[in-house]
């Protein structure tokens, strides 16, 4: 319907203008159509997710969620259980804009907790995230979906601070799933939605404990209560020197690569590789801040499959 209305408007305007003006208007309207389609597709994805989780929202209980395949600006993502998952990419972080915002599976994003958002891992899952720029790593819980093609994962502000990239805004990371911990979280989330769970909780014996008793207990140990419950363990590994490259797949021929590179920065270094019947374009070495923009650029040109590589 949107395309029909815009097409009607386009025909009307074109007949009212000279040839040069018509071409210019056509280009502008064509760009506007693509922008509108992006918004409509994003709205559809959001509505589909809301509809699928409507029943669970009414219960207001955290639940185990994988979900169907979905699209981000034309790129398809297929959520799946994969207890051997490991991948290298870029990490960004979120701040107050997502603090206390509810997740797809009724959990909450929180800037002060060790949390992350990922495009395909089950919710909840546990992963080890390593900042390859400085070797620091930490275990975090994946609680929500992440909707940016350019980065692999989005973490809380707290995680970015602990991994040392809060100031840089972006980091090269490796994400490894923690299979045992993830399976435990799956069991917990599933059990929370069992009818027997609510019956057990309501019938469980309770005992009143005064605040003074808790305070005395904490004072006797000499530790903060939060440190006892949630100790933060930061590991480190040897930092290896590496250069960042971006591989773009599925060029029909080498001429297509040359044509698209002519429209980019002449200072960008690149090579090409034959991959079956098609070609891959490898850009680099690159700065982290450039990768995100380049991914978006190639997606807009129809090249939706990209991969970050280290060398």
C-alpha cells in the first residue's frame, strides 16, 4: 500500500517537471521508499516478537526463549541452541537508555549488572566475553536480543567498564558460550513456568529474619553482602598483536568488487579471493570504528553476509 501511494505521487510529480528535475526527484523518492521499507520491516519484527511473548508477559515470569528467525535491515538471523558457540566480533555497550527496560523473556536490562544482548543465543545463556585488545575477560548473562548488524554483542555499561573499553565505546571481543552454566539457566527458566513451581513456593515455610541480624552477619564477615552473593571474577590472557579485517561475501565477479571499491575511500586496502563460483572481498587492516560503518554500507548495497577476521 505504501509503495502504491508513493508510486502514484511519483508519477504525478514526474509529469509536472522537466527531465533533469524528474531524475533528481526520482532518486530522492527512491531513497525515501527504501527508508520507509526499513521502518515498516522493523515494526513488523517488533510486533511479531510482542505477539509471540504476549502470553508470557501476562504471567510476568522470566521464561526460556529462542525464537524464530528474524531480519535486521534485510540480514536474516536464526536463533539456535549451540553449546559449542564461539565467535569473534565487535562489542558495544548500552547505558541509561536501556536501564530497567524489559527484555523479550521478561527479564530486565541493567547497566550495573553483568549482562549482555546477543542476536542468536538462547535467553538466558551464560558466556565468557574476552576483550582481545587487552586480554581481560568476564562471565556475563545474555538476557536480550541485540539489533545491530555491525556488532556481535552489546553489553551493559558495567561490563564495558570492567573490560576496559568504556572510554573507547567499542572493542574487539571473543564470545564463548559456557555450556554447563547455560544449561543450568535453561533449567531454572523452564522450572519457573511449571505449575508445580508456584504451588511449591506458596506452600514453602517462611521464617522472619530481622534486618539487624543480617547487618550483624555482614559485619562479622567484614565483607559487603553483594560481594558474598555475586563475586566478580575478571580473568586475563596474553594479548596478541592482531590486525582487523572485514570479509564481504558473494560478489558475482571481480568487476563488481572494483566498481564498489571505486565509490569508497581510496586509502582502503583490499584483496579478493575466489570462493566457489563467487568472490569474497577482504578489506583491511581496519580501525574498529570503521568496521561498523562499512558493514552498514555493504548491507545497503545488497551484500548482507560479512565476517570480521583477525590476522
